[in-house]
C-alpha cells in the first residue's frame, strides 16, 4: 500500500454550495438586486440560493417555459481565466450527457457578456445532509442508498466519476427522492485531461476515498467509497471518521479501521465494509453490484405471506385524500391466485349526484408484473369510463410491492398518457391516489397523484 500523500482538498464547509443552501425564501429586494447585477436574458432571477468558490446559484424563472430553475453563474473573475472557464464548460457538458431521475437535469448552458451560466432543475426539498440531521429510518436509508447507487451507475456507465459525493451534493426532489448534483469537479474517464487538478478543490476529506486522498487516478469505485461513508452517516447520524485537521481526516480514511456500527445495525456492517474497503480492487466492481447487495438487505426478515392473502393495510388516509365510502374495519377480499388484481367500486350520492370510486388492489412481485397489471387495469378502466362517464370521480391503487420498485411504479402512474388512453382519459378530470406498501411495513406510503385532473403542486 502506498503511504505517501499528494493531498489537494476542499477543507472549508463555507466553500461548498447546493441549490438549497438558503433555508428561507429570497428577499424581494435581494432578488431585484441580483437580477440587475446578472441581467441574464431569458431568466428572471428571484434570489440567491448559495455561493461557492467558483460560482453562485440563483433561483430563477426560465421565461421561455415559465418554470423555476436553479441557475449557476460562474464568478466573472474566474470566468476570465481560461482554465476555470474550461472546467465550468466541462461540468455542463458532463451533466448534460446524463438523463436519470436521480441525477440533476441540465436545461441550458451559455454565456452572456462576462457571465457564464448553467440552468438546471430546481429541487426545493433541501439536501440529504438536512435529512440526516433530522434522522432517517433504516428503510429510508436503504431506499436512498439504492437510488444514489442507481444514479452513480448511470454516470459511471457514461464514463463520468463524480469525485465529490457527499450529503450536501445530494438534493431532495419534491417527491422526496435523492438527486445527485454538483458535478463541478467530476472527471470524464473517457478523456485524458488534467483539468480536474486545477487549483485546490478536488474533493471533501470527510467523504474522500483513500486513493483520491493520495492524489492517485480514480474511477467509479471511488464514488462507491463515498456512498459507503454516506450510508454509515445515514445509519448513525455521524460520519465514520472525524478530525479537526483535514489532512489528519484524510489519513484516517487511508489507515484507520472502519468503525463498527451499533449492535442493532450490525446487519449493515458487511455492506459498509465492502464499500469502504481501503483498496478499490476489493470494493464492488460497479454500482449494479451495490444495488444487488442493498436489495438483499431490503428483503424482509420475517416470514412471507401466502400470495392469496392481500389485506388493505390499517391506518387512516392523510389530509388531502378523498375518503372511501366504506367502513374502516372492512378488509379487502382474498385475491384468487389466478388473478393479478382485485377491483372494488364504491358508489356514493343520489341519482343526480352519483359518484363512483374504483379501488384496484394488487400485489406485484416485480416491476414487469406491475406493468402487466397496469395494462389489464387500463383495459377494464375503459369499460368503467364508458359506463359511468364523469360520474367516475376517483381511482385508487392499493399496491403491495417491494420498496425496490416503488419509485418506478410511481413514475409509471404519474407519467403523462394520451387522451385516447383510458388512464390518460380519466387523468384529465378524475382524482388518482396510490398506496404503496410491502409485507413488512403494511402502513407504507400514500400519494395523491392527481386531484380532479390536476397535478398537486
């Protein structure tokens, strides 16, 4: 093992930046001042979200689409320096190549006068560091780790290594999913370049892999090490290594044994150990292998139920949901083994005020099976709409599925469909909800996808 160091680090938290660094809404006077200073054509700047060593981030409206964006504006002083301008342009190029729900989306990049800018998706839900401080359950932790690994896998497949993965660089979307951001020091392993060595900002010691601390060339396994550090912090609330001096902290990552998790969390220790192995060669080869390891941990530790025993989980619907006209104690009928789903229609109101709610109860063993269920449900949905028209007011999905596919199910149900598609036809005027749970957490999560045809804000 190499013991020498060629350490170049980012040691001050004041130099870090995320979209959601400012916890309050921008002051209008500050927004006007920012808009006057930047004057970026096509963008109405509302206020500053954060500032870093290379750029500032503003909340703005992209006027051509009328949507909120986070716009990253490079410091004019640095923009005048060719090397920094090239690095900024490289970030834009790298991120624009990636299309993944767990990676921030870039909408626009350009330069107006002395200002180089990058307009990207705005995520108002804060960042992962804030959620860690608030406390995460083990279920949430594994779900977040899986989605982060999924995003990293997409980046690595494109030949891109992030090199500064940390909680503050993982934004939280409106739907509560993690979104990897700030590829400002990422490296394209398909291109032989030393641009990422310009200056002193090439990583954060608290989350830095041993090979990165030594100044060695890194690949995707360095990001997986960072994911291991983040996983440890999500589980315990504290990072595995701490020190006042950034160099001492980097040395701990290189030499100190991996700390042990508390006894109730020991089943996660093997995953931590393999992700944080000092030698990259002994870590998982890629993010896909990490996903398999997480999937094993997500499997319930209790005995499974027979496939025919699907009962609506207990618990009241949250505010904003329509209440079904059924008794709370009424349970769902047993699903025949040959059927993929069960349908229950609930009629309320009189002849002139009749309303019909359709509840679809199903269990999906995997996403492919859910897609099959959705096709058949949509087919029957067409007949339902033909029979009731706009008296059909609400469609509720009650779905038991592994948490591994919950996000994909939500994306499927929340995707736009053509007006000719039965689901798209109903989505124009009806209310759609979904209750997702698994055999361990019967309470699960409930989502309001559409309310009388409109997507909730």
